[in-house]
C-alpha cells in the first residue's frame, strides 16, 4: 500500500505539473469528491445543534459545521464544470464508495454521546482533514490565483486550523478506551480515507486503481 501510495502521488504530481490550468474534467472530479466529504461532515455535525454539550467542544463543532457548508458552496461556484456525463458517473460511483467504506450513515442516527462511535467519527473527520490534500501535489509554478485553486487553498488552510483542535479532542476526550485502541481507530480511519483519496487521484490521472 505504501509503494502504491507513493506511485500514485508521484504520477499525480507529474500530471498537475503538466497542467497550466486544470481541465474541467479534473476540476469536476476534485470538486464533487470534496463536496461529498464535506457534506458527510456537515450532516453529522448539524446534530450538535440539538443536543446539550460542553461549551468548548460545541463551539468548535458548530463553527466547523458552518465552515464546511460555506466552503462547499464556494468550491462549487469556483469550479469550471465538465460537460462529460462519464465524469459525473465516475464521481457518483466514488462518492457512493465514500459513503459505504466510511460507514458514514452510522454516525447520523440517535443522540451524540461520548462513546466509541463518536470517537470513530472524530477520527474519520480528522482523516478527511489531514489526508485529502491537493496543494502539496501541485508544482511551485502553479498559479493559485484562480477561483478554483484559491478556494482549494482556503479549504486546506482551514483544514489545517481545524486539525489542531481535533488532535486535542482525540487526545484529551474523556472516553473509556485504552490508548492502543484509540490509536488503532485513528489509523483505521486514516487508511480508509487514504484508499478513497488514492482512487480519486488514480482516476483523475488515469492510473488503474488497485
């Protein structure tokens, strides 16, 4: 998996380096995947509004929810959309896999409680923020002053700010789980998101995904 990850990322870097400006097909694939991720996160976080919660975690999760909605809207507006129906079909298939492989639906029912299920959600959300990064794959010559790239930059900068708070929540949350189990949950969710992100990059750059 590690070798495959390096290979796909290297190919993606070459692909992005050759692109003076991303094609509508590539922009559409990136946009729809990121919108799928942020829609999952925002839908789960919206439940925070209806439940009692300590002020500090509530304020963070509340802010994250509305920021996700804002950035999803901006990204859609900044995208040069493809006219190729096959691009939308491929994007739909990947977003279906996103829902299935992350088991996102299980985080959307019932009351939010400080339990293993909530910890797994936080680990998944952390993986979304830390794994899905486009800017490090771009050439230093890439012009980031386009609507699409400037929005991606804003998203990844916001992700970086949120990561710091999420790390504290994952580390300090009062939950009856051994440290080793916490680490296993975090790594498991990271691997799931990594696999999906590599599939996206592979499909954009036309690498057969394993």
